[in-house]
C-alpha cells in the first residue's frame, strides 16, 4: 500500500476549465462520455498528464480528436498531452448495480446515486481526481427515470449546468422515481431559491422538518457569517444505502435517509436534533468547503473542523448553548479522546495516510472544531468574524491550506499564530496539571502542560492553551468573572490579586480547551461547584466528576455510593432554577468508558464486567434515594398537546424519561409499560421500550414494536439496535448473532449493519465479554462486510482501538481477532490499514 505524505505535495500538471459529461444510465452497463478542456498548469513541477481511474472499462479516449494512446493501469492512465490547451474525450463503462462499496455511481433501491468524496469520482470516469483541480461542469443524464438530478441549475431534459468551478469530489448525480417537497427561500440580497427534498414514494410526510431546518440554516448563515446561497436551486435527496451521514455536493446534497427523514411517530428527539445539525452542516459547507475548498486531503480539517464548529454554533443558538456544549464535549471525550490516546492518534492535519477514507475521524472533525473554538476564544469574537470575512473574500474560488486560513487571522489581528498551529500538527490530548497557592490576598494558579507520545511523535512542544477561569468565594458568590489564562509555556503561572480569602477556582469553564485537567480536587469542592458555579459546563462537570469518583471507588474498593453524592443529586433534582434538559444531563452519570479512562489514569486495569455491575448498583442507589420525588418529576414532565421538536419540549421529555428510567429500576417496568401503551410519539415509545428491555420484562412490547414498525426501515434500525444495546453482559454478542439471522438483517445496508454491530461495540460489557465472543463475532462480520463495503468495515474496526487497556486475556483475544482480520484473503486496503495501525 502506498503511503502519501503532505510534504510531497506538488501542483497538478494540467488544470481543467470545463467538463461535459453524458450519462447513459443502465444498471450493469452505464456509459459515461466525458469531454474535458485541459490547459497546462504554469506552476507544475511534474508535467506528466495523469488521470485517475478505477474499475472503469475504457471504450475510447482521444486528445483533440486523435486516439490518446493512453497507458492504462488499475489506478489510472497516462498519455502524451500537448503543452497547450486541449480537449480530452473519453467513453467508459461502469456497473452501478454491482457497486456495493457505495462509492462512485451506485444503486440504492432502484435509484442511481453518487458518492464522490473523497476519491469516488475516479470510479465514474478518468479525471484528475484531486481537490485542487476545479472545473465548470455540464451534465446530461439519459434514462427512463422520472427524476434526473445533478449539480447547479436545471436546463431541462436531464441537462444540468453548475456555474461554480468545483473539484470532482463535489460532483453528484441522482436518478430515480422520486417525489419531492418543494419550498422557496429568498436570500437577503433578493435571490429567489427553489428548495426541494427528494425522497422515495411513501416518505414525503417525513420531509417537513428537514425543509424547515434548511431554511433556518440559510437564514443563520446570512445573519451570523454574512454568507448567502449562490444558486437558484438547492436540492436534497434521501438515500437508504449510504456510508456516512450526508454529502455536501454543490446544489445537490445527498443524505443518508436517517439524517433527513423525520416524523414524530417514527423519530426520536435525538433524531430530530441530529437531522437539524446535519442539514445545517451540509448547507454550511456551501461556503466552508465548496466555494473555498481544500488544496489536498491533508487539509480536510480546513472544511470539516470549521463546518462542525459552525454547526455547533447554530445548534447552540437554536437549542441552548449550555446543553449543546455539554453534549459536544461528551461526544468529544467519548470518540476523540479515545482516539487521541490510542494507536490511531493522529494530528488534526495528518502528515501522511494510506487510505484517505480512514481519516474522516473524530480528530479531524471534532478536535478540528475545538481548534476553531480556541482561536475564537484567543482573539475574541470581533476579530474572529473579521478574520472569517477576510478568508471568504481573499480565498473565494480557491483550494486552500491551513496556512491560508491562519494567515487571515494573523493579518487581521497582527498576532503570530505559529505556536497556535501546533494544535493542527501535534497529536494527543494535552494534560494540564493544576497547582495552586494563596498568600496575602493573592491566589496563584500554576499550569504545567505535557502531551503523551503518540504514533510517530515521541516529543511535543508546549502549545498555547486558552483556559477560562472564574473564582468563587466560600459563600458561593462569583468574585472573579471568567478570565482567559493563556498558557503558552510548559509551566505557566497566573495571579489573581486583592482577594479576602482563598477562593474556589472554576477551571476550564465552558471546556475552553480540549485538554485533560489533572487536579487533586476534593469531593466537597466538587459538590460546592455543582451547587454554586455560574458556568453551566463546570457545574455539570463537577457533578460528573463526583459520580465518577463514587463509581471508581465502588469498582476498586467495593464502596457503596456516599450520601453526600446522593444529596447533591437530590438538590439538582429539586432545583427549580435549573432547566429540565440540564438536570437530565446531570443524571446521565459517567459512561462505562469514562470510568475505564479514570481507572487507566489511576493505574488500574479496567474490567468492563465489574464496571457494569457496579453501575447497576450505583443507578439503583440513586433511584432508591429519590424514590419519593420521582413520581412527581415524572408527572410534571408530561406534555399535553401534539408533539413538537422544540428545545423546551425535548428538555421535558429528556428529564421525564430520566425519571422513568429511575422509576423502572424500582417498579419492575410498570410505569414504562403504561408509557409504551399510550405513547403517541417515538421518543416516548422508545424510551419506554428501553426501560422494559433493561428490566428484562419487555418481550411482549418488543414484539409489538416489531409488528407495528416492521415496514419502516429507519424504525427497524432502532429495533435491531435496542435489543443489542440493552442485552446484559454476554447476552449482547448472543443477541447480535441471533439478529444477523433475522430475515430483516441486511449487511449491505450500512445503517442496518451499524444498528447491530455499532450497538455491540457500544455495549462495553457485552463487547468485552470475558469469553471473547464479542470480539470474535465482530471480526467474522467485518471480514464479510469488507468484501462488499470496505469503507464501512474499516470505520467499524475502531471498536478494537482500546485493546491495550485490558487484562492479558482480553488483550490476547482482541489481538487474535485483529490478526485474523489482517490475515483474511483479499482484505481491502481500507481495513488492512486500520488493523495494522491498531495492532502497532
Ligand atoms: N464531507 C462529507 C464526508 C464524506 C462522506 C460522506 C458520505 C459518504 C462517504 C463520505 N466520505 C466523506 C460529509 C461531511 O462531512 O459533511
Ligand atoms: Zn462535513
């Protein structure tokens, strides 16, 4: 396998002006005719004319009308091209119906669709398939399908023209017998835009929320970033078979149907919130990704980190900043910290890769977003938006680098961002030790930073870390409003003067930097901050730390939950000033993975079985201590009137269902059974089913759920996943195995595969069953899936990335599973790269 290095970047030999494509659609023999106007690139070093192309049957190729005499390999072709502008014409044949990798042109339930990011266009025709080659595309689609779509504006008769030059990864085509919801949007400068969401017949009633989210996203980007839409048409298409969430193709976004289709009876609050975020994310890419794209795939975070940051801002503005931030950090810790502290750790901007699809990671996306957030914190809001404005004007229509992005902020602020750039270059989560002292009215905080070695990076330089700090007095009053301590050295001190007594610090407020704080903090202080901190993130964080400490002691010392913790939780439950969704988060408790990390940090080998059993006792104790309060909370959180996917109602359902989960540990599921029977929306129905499955009394309801929803594939994904999620210990791999034998299991559909095996990997105690059955089952299925869909198989192999954390037996069995995958015949480059990196 070929490793590609950022340092080897060279400009393309030829640039593209225009691309004319004609598709003669046929399931097994689609013909693609291309006519491309090339011109030599004056900046090129290597002048070889090279076009990428994979799995293509070349019918003919000419340069200026003469046989191109192309030399073809499995990966592309070369030809003698003039050192002057010329026209390339080619015809190739491809087979969309047998394309199960879902990359390039493929078929999903009778519908043609494409996925070209990152390198799928080369499976459609020969082309310089790299993001720094941008052309103006005109597309003609010939076929009997009722609806035929491509990028840009509709010229009629299956013909499309996109006036904006774009890289090939943003090309899209869809053809099928689809129906659509139509709406319109008028931009602030008066452009009339037609909006459509195309779906398969029968799904139209699930499109209204997506359309509303799209219009709100368009308004938000105008108001907050001054970005307007730039075509007369914006189309979204829902596709059932899709490797990721969605794709931002210019003017023709393609969505996994799970990321756009929503209705109250089939979608949970969580689904609605996710759909809103993804719609916004893809729409925001129109400026951060499409108008300004990446020079090469090493710069992926340029568009992804920034666009995630923008979608998080949007969701915060829409649903509330405190809860949005807590949820974003929960995600970051669960996925990115895990990645950053294991064998797959890599910088936000990687230095090398074998398969770019393996770098659509939590580090590039989520840590990439954190880096933007820190930049904004360091330079301030005004300077941030001024820098963005310069970026949009200076680089419109270009393919850029992280250096281009940072230079805009250097030029607007006069600040040197060389040290800040380390956040893009160094992998690993910084650890910051906190020391404190108080003398004569001066309180001093000493921060000492270090970052553990990561693959290929043994030593690290100190980074600039913005740590937001506030101080409270012992009456719980804020005596120092949030101040940003800009840590730049390995050891950095900050003084707070004029104090009457030693304060209580609230450190890294709002999670201002993605770091691990190391501080000896007493449980009294945690409880104090949980009660008094004005920063909602640290208020929640203190409660979380308390819970983690209790659980860790339960695992390591067989302790019982202490009364102080239970009292602190009760105070949260009774506090009428706190929002219901915030309370629900305070009660979500530390995750299994949280506890594992804490144990590893304390030098203890985590045993997932033991942690699971301790968590059961922990949750039961909380339920018992609140038993008098729970019926009242539950009753108060019930909502009269029709379901609305708005933050206020979602918060009430969250808190009400947290109460239901606690009640179910006491009443054997009686209340949950009532809720299941009367629920008029999926959030209530599914929460109740979860409680019943957890209590191991939900067999009847589980069957009823199946009977009710067996024809709705998105709800069926939930049904598959719930059963694995709530199976206890080694029942989880058994359940997953049984579900693979269910007639509705379809391994070629990534959503269904993830429903079963994503749930298995997420059921920590089940996946890590001491007999190794979880590891072995996943390995069997990853090998099977790899033959059909390497991209999804490779992504799911990350379930093994923590293998070095465990005891010798578990390590041995996980290593065996990884070795078995590695030795599988005809293993894809995608999966092979992942298992090799995980094993190293
Ligand atoms: N930019 C897209 C990333 C992507 C993708 C999407 C679907 C299928 C395969 C894919 N490979 C890469 C989605 C996004 O970040 O918005
Ligand atoms: Zn994206």
